[in-house]
C-alpha cells in the first residue's frame, strides 16, 4: 500500500514543532506496512492536490498565515471539491482559520477565506489566548490533551472537533473547539496534537489506510512510551484542573 502525504507550507507555517505530526504519522503508517511518501511544499503552484491521500497544514504567525492564505486561494475550488469528496485533511493551530468565510485582522483588514465553511475569524492584538487543554473528542475514546496559543475568536462553527473541559473554545467563551467537516479536521490544539494523543493518531492512521485500501485492518502495536506520555500529561493537567 502506497500513501502520499502533502505537508503544505512546511516552512511558512512551522511553529511549535508541528512538523512532528507528519514525522510520527509517517512512522505509524510504515508500521502498518505502508510505503509512505511525504512532499513538502510552500506553494500550491504546480501541485495537484488530488494526487495526495492526506493533506496537512500546521500553525504559523498571523503574517505567515495571510501569506499562506493568499497562495491557497489560487486552489480554492479544487480544495473545496476535494473536501466535499472526502479527501482527508488536518489543519492545526491557526491554519484552519483559512477555511472559513473571512479573517478580520487586528488592524481591521478583512481577508477572504477559502469558504469551505461559513465561520468568521476576528483577530486582536491586545493579548494572546494561551492555555493547556483537556478535551472530549468524538474521534477517539481517550481525552485529548495539548496546548492552545492564538490571537483570534471564531464564530459560526456548527460541528466542533472537541469539547474542552480545560482550555478555550473557538470563541474563547463556549467549550466547542475546532471543527470536523467530512474528512477535514481543524483544531487550534497544538503540542503536536497527533504526537500527544495516541488514540487520535490511530484514528488518522486507520482512516488514511482504509481510504487507500478498503480491506485494511489495523495491526495493534504497543507504543508504550506514547501512551505513558499521554497518561502523565493527562494526570498532571487533571490535577491542576481539580
């Protein structure tokens, strides 16, 4: 089974060690017997998004996000079409904000988003919202842990990625965080989120492999250190929450 991954804006959107989501995902896919090919790119020019089984964009500065958005808009309709057809994509940190209707920057400038969904983003520069996270997520049984660092408020998301019990939601008031739309997932949770959450990693590994081979059956592998790291993180955060 061959699996092709596109790590888009790998230099431009590269904060918080989010590249590790792809590095560890690749290892997990290989452990399932797949041959994995990762393409890194900082522009969609000369790239056919349909060639890839999984598309990933990580978090970046607000300025770099706007640069990435300008480039990604050139493939707006292709990206929307792929999302509607079930293409698997993951957007972490502020990269998922590009998929909404608009982004209002802290200086008042308004940027058109991709428009996959109708949510709107409002940035401010008075302070950043930073918090550790514990969340319940429908994609896995275990609680999701991680960190959020953002300067935005988001309104208009209907189907959230998770519900936070510790941390901030999309609008920094309610507890709904991120979004899920078909096989597209967006979350502000960094850490990196797949590395810190073994069951979430397993979900994406299984989803990607099954899309490439419908007969795929997950082979159980004991990633004991990943499990221990998640357990310790959840325990320490839960103690603080209590």
